[in-house]
């Protein structure tokens, strides 16, 4: 028991530079050389010259990094992207129970905006139908089928291509796979559907 105490006392002064488990390859050879410690019953019999082995190893563990000498690398200068100016039209539409009238009204608003030189037209949410859960199933369209199945998106596609503008078509009720969605469609200047997003 006293031998254990002797080794413990030595550990408190010599192992202060690190944890043995972190550096097993460094300390294990030295522990083998100091195995006589465990057999010593008197701390005064320990050869203190052996302790230098640990001090030598601890110097190898010291870091040469000095925080006061740290430097931040210079920032990399990147070219400034060109600024492109374009006009945007935000359309607020009155909606009735007449779907054909709603589509015609939206067409007229887009054409008036294009006459003022806009590049991008944005329509409001649910512009072709009254905003109610009872109306959505009645006014919903099959956007993926297009044509007669979706007269609202067919109009947006035709106008975008004819006027060479981009249209963010607000949203309309969409029917797909037996479900209803509140869907926004984006049409490019070529009249093609560029994006479609279903509101969560």
C-alpha cells in the first residue's frame, strides 16, 4: 500500500504535463524503466534521477504556437458582379365568381404593365377564384395537363411569350392526384413553365 502512495506522490509532480492515456507510446517505455517504483516501500528510496525522463518527454509535448504571432490572411478581392436593372409590376386584381372574367382581367393587367416596359409581372394569390374552401374544388385546374384543362396557365404562357416578359403567376387552385393545392407557376419569356411551387 505504501508503494502505491509513493507512486501517487511522484505522479502529482511529474505527470502534470499531460494525461498518460493521451500519450501511451511516449510514456509506456518510461514506465517500464520505472517499474522499480512499485516495489519500493520507502519513497526516499526512489531514484529521483529517473524523474528527468518525464521532464524530457514533457518538453516534446509543448506547442511552439504563440497566439500573439497569429496573423489573419488578407481578404481575397472578388470582382463585383454587374448590376442589372429591370422593372417589376405588382398587380392587384379584383376577383369575382366569373372565372373567365377573372382570367380576362388578369390578361389585361399584364398587357398594361408590359406597355410600361416592365420585365417581370407578379400576380396575386388565388386570382382566378374566390378565396374560399368551397370555391377551390370548383375552380381548380389540372396544371400539368395544360391547354383546356388549365385555361389560367395557358393564358399566362401565351402572354409571357407574346410580350416577352417573365410572369410569376401568383397562385391558383390546382387539382392533382385527387388532391387540391394552392400553386404558383412561373413562366419565362419563351412561354415555358419554369417553376411550380405548391404552398404548404
